[in-house]
C-alpha cells in the first residue's frame, strides 16, 4: 500500500528544505505520520489550497489527535486567512479554487462589477469545503467569525452545506448537519441571515429528531424575522396531527417575534406581521379540525395596536363559524371576544348586525359601535358649521346621516325584538321540561336527579 504521507507535504517544496528535517521522507517509510506533518507545519503559508484540503480531510475522521497536536487549528487558520484575502480580490474564473501553485488573483480596477462576478468572488470556495465533516465546519465557522469574516457569506455557506448533504447523508448524519448549521447560524448577526433560507432549513428539521435546543434556536431566528416571511412560508403541514396546518408552530413564531423585539418593535414591522397573520388566519379558518381555542389564540396573540382595521379578521371569523356550525354559544363568545368593533368598517358592521352565525350580543355591539361613530361624525359636523362655504353640503350630509341612523335604530329594535322572542321560547321550553320531569319523578321516585346545568 502506498504511503499517503507525500500528500500532506507540499509538492512544490524543495527537497533541500526537507533534508534539514530529521525523519521527513518523500517516499515510503516507517516515520510517524504525525511527526512528519508537524515538521512541515512551519511551511503552511507555502502550502497550496489543495494540500490544505487534503490535510483537513485526512484528519477529519480523527479530530482528537489532530486537535491535540494543533494541526487542525493551524490548517484552518491558514485556510481562513486565504479566504479573507481572496474575498478582497477576484479569483481566476478558470477554476473553482486556487491551483496548486498558490492563489491566483487579479485586482479589478473597474469601478463597477457585474453581480455574477461578485457572487463568484464570494462563493467560489463553497463546493471545496462542503466535503468537510460537520465538526470541521463548526471549527471553520468559529474561526471565520473570530476573524470578523462577512456574516452574509458565512450564512450562505452554511445553507449551501446543509443542502449539499441533504441527498447523500444518512438520517443520523443529516441530524448532525442540521444541528451544527443551526448552532452556527445562531452565532451570526440576525440581519445577515435570509428568512427564506431559514424556512428552507425548517422543513427537514420538522421531519428529523434534532435536539429541542436547536429547534428552539431555529424558531427564535425565524420569529425575529417574521415580518419578512410570506403566507406560503407559514402554511406548513401539521405532521402527525389532526389539523391541516401547524398552528402551534406559527404561535411560537409570533411569541418569539414579540419576545425578541420587545418594546423596540417598530409600528411598521408590527403592522406587517399583523397583515400576514390575518391572511394566515383566513387560510386556516376552513379547517374543520381546528379547535376554537387555537383559533382564538391566533386572533388575540398580537396587541390591538398592531391593526388599523379588523375587517380581515371579521371575515376569517365568519368563515370559521360557518364551517364549525356546532360550536356552543360560550365558545362563539370567546372567539368574538377579541373583536374590536370600533375598528370595523361601516360595511363590516352592517354585515355583522345581520349575521346570524355570530352571537346576538356581537350584533348589538356592532350597532352600538356604528351609533358611536355616527355621533362623533355629527359632533364634528356641528363644530364645523361656522364654515359657511360648506353649509349646503353639511345639511345634505346631516340629512343622510340621520336617515342612516334611523335605519340602524330600526335594526337595533329588530335585534331587541328577536332577543325577547328567543327569551319567550326559552321560557316556554323550560316550563315544558319542568312538567315532563315532574311526571317522571312521580312515576319513578327512585330515579337520579338531572345535573344542575340541565335544570
């Protein structure tokens, strides 16, 4: 078997340099491999890129020995130093990595560069280093971070590395890769990480058994950038659960968004997330298996200030109540409890006042809210009456408002009449039930009494 040692010694190193080093041979022999490599460590700066890769790949299966001798750290330090230097220049486009004679570089004196050249300059080494083990990748990224290497490029490499292992690694190897990638991403500046790419990592994570801490880190990173997500990102299937989409996961994203941002969340970011969640609630509302408690949690997780209008949420509630026709009145009240009637448009309030799927109290609240808006409108018109140029328009507007107000009062009276009729029917049914139960008690004196809720 041929001795692999020559592969670890730079091929271009003069023989005279090796003759001064006791025990270093160019051919086969019995000299210790570790000692030979140590003797050539001083010449690491002269090693070719390919020689560094060979050394790293050789030791990645036994990192403990290499780490204790400092070989890995020195090889990685040299490699990261070259990457840092190469990031400031344009590599030769004829190869994906520097050739055996060293790094071939050419300075670009033009004021502008095409995006393709810029991308190639930053990522030419991705494929070469994707063959390294997860442990070496962890050491590599830590070294790059300590040298303040561009976090955008580092995160791009981590996503590339995860994808490169997706089809070739075993399930255990995939889990190890995912955990290393997530741990390393968590150490980077959040603004340097693509939200879309994080969702790309999330999908294999949901189908693997990674550690809870890594899963929490990934959810925290996604949650902190939730304002950059799309509705398609959030429509994640609920693996192994009865309902269609993973609502619990989205709730955790929302809590992470509120927790990470704290009091520093800008109104713009908050409103973007609210708009996104309103779309999400509309999408999940038709799911017959979605519990009312989960639906209510989605509705109320964000503060009221996050929304300027509640029309979209009212539409989602309408869909949910239409699909879940058997809900008790108490659960309907909980769902509608978070509805801000003052932020409903006039059209939504009118629709709600006639919507029999909603509890009667909701319809009354909608009418009261409309009357409150009309009162404010009338007061505003009254305060503006000294503007004589608008007197005619004001009269017409007041007339229209009065007509509209009369219609609302008529609808409110109709609702009150409906409530009174329901109370009469309910009282009549209670009297009939009491008579039936009295007859049963007379015939079956030893029968058990009904629960209090049924009496």
